[in-house]
C-alpha cells in the first residue's frame, strides 16, 4: 500500500529566503512521486514529477525536489521564495498502475 | 489546447437532494478521475474512468457514482446528500501510454455546499 506524509502543515518564510517543504512516502514498489500546488480557489497545478529517472527533479517556477530512496523522502525546495509562491502544496505518491494518494498538504506563507 | 473544465463551479443543495457534476477532459485524454477535497480529510480519490469503464474506485459509499461518455466527458452523481458531502470536487484527466497513466491535469473544481 502506498502512503505519503507531509511533515509540516504550515511553513512560513520571508521573501527571498529558501523554501523547504518536507515529504516522506511509503510504497511497496518503485513509485512515481509528484508535487502539486493549489492557489486559493484554483485547481491543482503540477510542479514536478519523479518517475525513476534522475533523482534530482527540476520543476516549474524554480522549484526542485530530490528523491532519496534510503530516506524514503521527496522534499521540495526553492532557493528564493517569492510572494506569488504562497499557496498550498501537496506531495503525491502513485504505485505503478495505481491511483494517486495525496498528502494532507503544506500551506506556504510568504511574508514581505 | 483548452484545459479541464468543470460545471457548475458552485452549487448549493439541501440535505436529501441529489446532485450531478460534469467534467470535460482535455481533448485526447481518455482517463478521467474524480477527487473530493475537504479541510478535514484532504484530497481523497473517488473513482477513475477510462474508455467509459470504471477503472478504479475509492472508499466512498454507493451514494457516489459516476459515468463516462463516448466523448470522454464524465459526470459524477451524489444522491441523498449529507452535510458532510460539502466539499470541493476536483476532476482530472490524463492520457495513457504503454499501459501507464501519464500526469493528471486538474480542473478548477466544483464547490458543493450542502445545507
């Protein structure tokens, strides 16, 4: 069975400082992993995905994530936060042929 | 290419009524999945349709049902509405290649309020 845990429900940063959103997963297979972002009253937008190619995955808007099998982690990072990054972020795991399992979400707050 | 569209965007119903939500996938996408998003439970998978057949089903009661048409458009129906059904219902579409589902693209959702 697959599962995902987002370790922080809220993360607060100042504009221009680094962002780290933490995610641990559990899977019996070689999963696909995703990060989605949801802005208020909007649908989900895919930031990046890992599908067993390079372990360091680059996404849109300067975000990247590193797949660490030994730590079962897939943390999302960005070197410098922007006000427009304020949103809710979801880590998602999917075993081969299976559906998506979402984490509970991390709300990113960016202060000026 | 147009994105995933969902109608209506907002709905208000009363307990005991039924509701039908509609989703039009991206052109060429034959997989349509539905999710329920609530503050307490987060995002939960409802069901997935592919080529008019239900491919996967989440852990929801039988009051929740869906279908897919030959043009890949999908509808979900909730009967005998309960207060707890108030949620944002998201639809996502995807293509398949090599038997595997590619990334899902989400619509803006339908906000259902049950009074």
